[in-house]
C-alpha cells in the first residue's frame, strides 16, 4: 500500500486493496521503499473483511498533480525575483526515457499573464507527479489551485489601488512558487528512484510485474489469474434508482459498457443521467472470469474498472452517453486516470452492435480533433480502446463482470470515502451532426439538448459535490431543486 501511494497508483487500491478473504494483494511486496514507512493499512494480515474495510475507510487520500509550474499570472511585473527563484532551484530535471513515462507524461498548461490592462496566453510544459497525502491533513490544493488563488489576490489588490497590498500579494506568490516547486522536485526525486529500481526487473520478479503493469499494456492471457466460476453476489435493486441490478432488462432497453477511470465516480455520473435505467460497477475487457477487486488491482487480470449502463433509447441516446463519457475524463492518459495508475484504469468503450461501434469510433475521431484544437489532454492523442463485447465470449466468457456489492453505487452509500480521480478537460464533443454517420443520425439523435449540457457538463471534481439522485430533465416549472 505504501508503495502504491508513492507511485500514485490508485487511491482506490490504497484504500481497499483487499482480496475477498480479507488479505492484501501481493503487488509491490518486498520492495525497497527508501524512507517510506508502512501505514496502518499495509499490515500483512487482517482478521476479517469487515475489519479490513473499516481500516480502509481511514486510508489517506492520494495527493496528485503537484506540478513544476511557473505561476506567471501571480508573479507578473516582478521578473527580478522570479529569476532569483529559478537560480535557487538549479537546472530543471530532464524528462524520463520513453519507456518510463507512464506516470510522468508531459502536458501544457495555459495561464493568463497579467501586465497592465493586457492579458496574453503563456504556456509552460509541466509534469504531473503523484504523492501521498498525510492522513492528518486535508488534500493539498496543488500548484494550479495556488496559482489561481494568489493571482486572484494580486488582481484584487491591484484594483484596490493599495500599492502595499500589491507588493505583499506578489511576495506571497513568489513564496508559494518556491514551496510548490520544492515539493515537485522532492516528488520527482522519489519517482526517479522508483523508476531506476524498475529497471532491475530481470533480477527482481516483483518489479518485473510492476514494470509490465505501468510501462506496458495488460499481462499475457496465459499468465492471467484464474478467477472463479461463481459470480459476485450483488443486491437485487440499485441503491439509488431502485431498479434491477441484473437482467433480464425491460423490453426496449439497450446496454453499453465503458471504462474511464475509477468506477466509483464513473458509475455515479452515469446513473444521474436522465433515461438511464440501471448501472453497475465491474471489471471489463480482461481474461479473468469474476475477478475480485484485489485481483483487478494487481494488473494480472487484463481487466479495466468499468461501468455497465442500461438505458432507454427513447429518453437518452447513445450519443448523449458518449458525450458524457468523453467529457468526463481525459482519454489521452493511457494506463491511468488522474492519480490512479495501472492498466485497470485505462479508458475503453465496448460495443454490442455495429451501430454502437460506428458511433463510438466517429465520436472518438471528433473528440480527438476537439482536444487537439483546444490544446488539451495530458497525452498527445486519445488512447481509448474500442472493442466488441463478442470478442470476450471465449475468454473469459463475458465482456463485463460485476464488482463486489460494496463497490456498487459506492459514492451514494453512508460512510463512503468521497474520491474521484477523473480529469475532465473542459472540451465539448462537437455537434452530433458534424461527426455521426449520415445513416445513423435520425435514429441516434441526441435527446439531451445544449441547455442540459450548459448546466450539467462534467468539470473536475464536480461529481462529488452533486446529489446522488438522478437528474430530472426537462425540469418542471415548479422544480426548484439543484438536481
């Protein structure tokens, strides 16, 4: 658990990295963690799953996205001090080798540079890094949050005409620049050591598996865990929608399966969409039948955390669901999403008929161009896999396997740890008519208009602040709720 926190592997795995019998997985066992001390959650034995779950709820949050970033807007007009910061920091760290970039991908952050009454765009290549937040402290706001905050303070001071307040705000900005960049360097150094250790894979079996999980794709099917023939037992009814959790489904319903990071937040976003009949969290597109959570986190099942969505096409179109899917995460991050790293967090769409395939592929192409035009996305291109559900009939038998009942509608349940690592890019999927195949435009036209998306488009962290109830759309005239 301590090693996963250091790597930024998975907040979910740090919190609930347990097998069904209440024991830890073996991922990362026996690794040299340097000064990293095991947490209470990394104990090698647990008396029972309930006790383990109770301990897991106290697991520390995963701090991520401390970036090596120059807050241009906050430091505008004080270049001498800015150069002093650069000199104290020394030369910038070189980027890792291509095979070591799973958790250190470059991306561009754009920030306004204020100078007088003019505003121009400035860019700076930064690197995300993952770190472990201390249990006794709330999660750090991160470099980007600090930049926005001190920039706002500086602007407010400038508008007030108080010269002393302006200088004080600039001084505070520079202080915070130093602190955030110091933290980023500390994280970089730890990551460099971990990645250097990973190069020893040929003589260290544990690191060999780790390297395969983080720097390559899923393991070979012949090396996959065996799983089990018995499926996971889940509740009969959906915790929030009060619909069936398992089929057969009502006549006319359609099914789609997708993966876009930790399934806790993904499922909540899906069940809130109007017209969705039922949702379930599970494991998809792997080689292991009925894997459990710990096995999926090991990277040895080939599975990705996924959501099965059963929807009424008369109320919500697949085009609407695809729009929510693309806009609710960053589909360029390869084997991971936000602070969650590993093949079990890769992005994926899985189709059940040719219409779904055509719409998935066309929407992907359109969103790739939209991201590129906006200069967004951590990676250089979309890495979302699109596969047929039928591809998995022989091995392991199904495209989707239900996760444990504890994970079903997790964020709506009492005592749930409110976490979502998704990183929406704030880029809208282009108009349906511009990318959908002509022969599918009438049947699959969106049911949710622009008014819906103006109000409910995903933004980073938004899913945690939203109610658990399904969105009522269109809202009635007397509906004053915030759903």
